[in-house]
C-alpha cells in the first residue's frame, strides 16, 4: 500500500521553514498555541470531581498537577503529538510573503 502524502503547505506541499524570521515566528507561535490549547484541555479535565480523594483536598497535589500538565503540554507541542500546531502553521504559512533567493548580479 502506498502512503498518501499529506498536504502541509500552500506551495508544493511544503510548510513554512524556519529560514525567514516570519516563518520562524510563525512556527514558534503555532507551537505555543498548541501548548496553551493542551493546557486548557487538561485543566478542564482536572475540574471533574469524582468525589473525595484518599488524602482529602491537597494543595500540593494541585500544584504538582498544574506543573505536570504545563510540562506535558510543552512536550506535546514540541513533538507535534496533537498536530494542531502543524495545521495552524500550514494554514497561516500561505499568508507569508514568498522570499525569492537573490541571483548573482541582481540588486536586493
């Protein structure tokens, strides 16, 4: 079976690479957005109350969960585990200006 190539960018199936400052900023912003989104999902999941815990209400445990969730969200975003950041980057990279390489003898 032949794998189906994914279309990840606006031109020729490429994403904005980190070769331009705008593309690098877009990559970082989309990764950060994925991390924030993941943190919000985890925070909402932790608001569910299943009754009393074994040791009662522990603020230390809440702090640990928050720190753990933040780290997990950062790792998930950096690895692209959810794919949200990649999709945002691919969508928005279509709006980045195309930078053409300068040829020898050309000005600019």
